[in-house]
């Protein structure tokens, strides 16, 4: 098996990272443009590329070892609710 090197995300200035961590993507894009002088599309593409990784790291930082994120539990909850709705529909029909 051949290992392919993974592309590292571009490093962001601290204030851009802070804006992104607070959930303000538009502010992060504005700050990135001010700091680097790149265009709107390039800044948006960089923020969009880095945002999922940053948010996952933020979630992982708040979890204790062995703890699952709430999104995994929400999926199971919706599956149970959907199964119950189907069962009620089947028996009432």
C-alpha cells in the first residue's frame, strides 16, 4: 500500500481562528482577507476547507476520554423516533 501525503490546512492568524471558533465565518473571511491580501473567493475557500477540522477539534477538546459527541446520540434518537412512528402508523392503519 502506498502512503499518500495528506495536504495540511493553511495556518490561520490567531484572530481569524478566534472568529472561526466563535462560529463567525464571515468575520473570519474578512479578517483573513485583511491579513493576507487575498481575494474573497480564495479566503472563503480557505475558511471552508479549514472550518470542519477546526470545529471537530473544538468539539474534541470539550470531551472527556471515551465520551461521544452529542451528534452521535442525536442520530440514534432520531432513528428510535422514526421507528416508533412507523410502528404506530402500521398498527393504527
